[in-house]
C-alpha cells in the first residue's frame, strides 16, 4: 500500500487531487478535518472543566483520553498549563 501526502500553497490544487482520489474510492485523510475535530474536543473538555470543575474530580487520563507521562507533579503541572 502506498501513502501519499498532498502539500502545496494556496490554490495549488490539493483539494482537486483529494476529490479525485475520493472519486476513485481511494481513502483520504484530511489533516485539516482531524485538527478541527481535535480542537473541538479540546474546547469541549475545557468548557466542561470550567463549568463543572472536572479536573478536581476526574483524573487527567479520563479527561484527555490518554495517560499523561510522568508522576503526579508532572501531571498537575501539565493540567495547570493546559487550562
């Protein structure tokens, strides 16, 4: 299986080539869509934390969906810097 990355400046035809791939049933992963989804979930959990103070009741792994590296001090530092 080949993996191809589309790069280029504004109006260089990336979307056109991507749509061409899609029309031939070639799987396409759009990094812009992935970034928007990640940003949405980050903002959603930030809002929940602000509204319900979840960081005091839930662990960081539950809030973020993955375990943060390091010990308790590193996790607390990360949570302070990310909110």
